[in-house]
C-alpha cells in the first residue's frame, strides 16, 4: 500500500514537470520568432511608398 502512494507521487511530479516543460516550449514558440524578426529587420532600409498620384496620358483630338 505504501508503494502505491510513492508511485502516485512520482506520477504527479512527472505530469507537473511535463506541464512546465510544455508551457516553456509554448512560450518560446510564441516569443522567439518575434524577437528574431525584430532583430533582423533593419530600420535603415528606405521606405519606398508607391506614389498615390499618377499622370494620365493626354489624348489630343
């Protein structure tokens, strides 16, 4: 009977450890890409916004 209680305690510990590791992996999966993108995106690149005005060719009659 005593051995059953030890087994249940070890089981609870392994489940809790799995929950902690799973949470850590989930948080890393969500946050690391944001930091990598922020690190590698350059702020010195020129911002080439397309012109909103344009010229239409004139049709001479």
